[in-house]
């Protein structure tokens, strides 16, 4: 085990972790001085381990001894035989203490901790009996379950990490957006980046290669790894090919409402099984459903759900329909707004793509066509007749005020949310 520990902690030998700074690092740094356990959750390959290593860089630069910081990836094959025994986490930690002999406060990072059954029991015990600062990462939303919240109530702070945002993507591309002058000067580069980000999303390993076939191969491997490592064994699914086919079918239907009965017949499974599969996809942060808005909770639960995907890169894998730019933009906007747990949609004669906190969000790739523009504006008119809501129309590249509607390009939406200065105008 010593070799594993040494290989996974190159900072003990003075080596650095160099990577593009993630915006979530500031929040993680603010949590480091607190007593609570920090949990970092998100879809596989979104950068949870990298974020944790950025925290290691920060700690060392702040004067913490390198050997006081312990990182271990629990997905390592060495640990497979012990994953039903949470006490083995103690064996790993004790081996670290003997090897590194740290003095003073210790920072312990357990990466992909969901592989160990009942891991929270060990973490809670250590939390109550030691001064170790724990950071744990995981690719399953069950880490945020009611059971876990009950066990670690008041003891844990969560950071939900997504693939790179557009702002982080521009940082990777070294495109300066620090001022209005910089944005204007880099307008052409920003437009090119927007098109690429819309089509390929925010997975670092995907956008950091140029070959589109390789990008697709990486995304297919991501999807299959999640399905066969995080879903199939956890839920003991027998018909593995069926759940894989279901996922690739569903990503071709993002932004649509789901008809459970029709979909169950297509895949020759029960509606109960279909809903369970969709729940599994949500647990590993691959797919998401939102309700149709209603003032009565029961009606919202019964409503048809709209479907979205965690990252636009996966949309390139659709085999059952060609996804146009409008669909891609709506899925992208969902991911900008998806930290809003009460996000819903509205539908009657017309449809409002998203509703949250008294704001109507409509998405249209372009409003140059007069017919398209009138249709989008009528949707606001239908659902905002008395003017009590705010109206925002999100496009690819248009920014203007139009009949009481704030028209914003998706990059400006990113910029404004980052600066916490979103401006929306009421009708």
C-alpha cells in the first residue's frame, strides 16, 4: 500500500498540481478553516479530484506542511476487496500516519468515497474523535441523501461541481473578459468559443483535444463508465444493454417532455422500471427532469417532465435525431440555471422554457426571423398578462431590450451571473 500512497501524493516530493483554476475553488478555500466535513459532488470527470488538488496547492502555499495533506483515490483496484468494510478507511488512514508521520493538523482527502459502503459511519466517528479536516468527493447524489444528512447533520458542507462553465472555458482558452474593452477586443475569439462550447460542452478532456472523433470516443467512454461502474453494479441491473440504449435514446430527446407509457413500450420494460432507470441517471448527475409549474404540489408531481442533460458534449452522441442549435442552447441554459432547485417550465398554448423566482426564462437561438420573435414574445404575454413576473429571453448573440423583455446572449448571462448582477426587466 505504501507505493500507492506515495504515488498518489506527489506533493510530498515537492511536485505541483498545475491546472486551470475552477470558480468553486474560492468556496472550497472558505470552507477549509471550518470544522465541517467538505463533500464535493458531481458527474464523473467534471474535475472533482482536480479541485481537491487545487486546494492542496492553496494549503501548501499558505504554509501547511505537504505531508500533513493526504490524498487517496478509493477507486484504486487495491481496495476493491474491502469496499464492504468502512473500517478499512481507517486502515488506509493509519498507514498514511505511519508513512508520513505528520505533525499538527491533518487534511485528509478521500476521492470517490462512494465506493465504500457506509463510509459516512467512519467519517462521522473520526470527525467526533479527531481534529482531522476531511474533504470527500463522490459521483453519486446519494451522498446528499436524507440518510446521510441525518447522520452528518450540521457536520458537512457540500460543493456541487459541474463541468467547466463558459467563463472557465474562456479562462482555459486564455481569452480575456476582465473588462468591456477586453470583451470588445476579443469579440471574434469569444464568438468562436461560444460555438464550440455550445456543441462540445465543458468536459476538460473533451475540449482539450481537437479531433472530433476522439472527442466523441471520450464522451462515449464517459457515459459507459458511469452506466457500468456507477449504475449497473449499485442497482444490480441485469439487462445492461437496455439501460445503455435508453441513455443514448434519451440524450436525443433533451428539452422534450417524457411520455413514460410510450417510452416503456419502446424499450419493452415496465413504467416502474423506466422511472427507476431515470432516477438512476439523475443520481449520477447524467440526466435531469423538471416539473411543469403549478401552484399545487400534487399537480406538479403528476405533470409531464421535461428532460435535460448535464453537458452539451453528450448531445453529440444522439443517434435518433439531429439536435439543432435551439435545442443545444436550451440544454445549455438549463445547466446555467440548474442550481435553482425549484426550476420549472410553463405550458399552455405557448410554452415558457424555465420559471424560477418570479422570472420567466425563454430560450431562442435567434430572433432575427420576425415570426420567431413574435412567437417568443407571445409566450411572455400569455403567462405574464398582469406584469407581475420579470421577462428574460436568452439567445445566442443578441443583447437588447424588447417590449419589456430583456434579451440576453448566453455568454452575457454567464458573465452577469458570475458577477451576481443579473438584470431583468418586468413587462
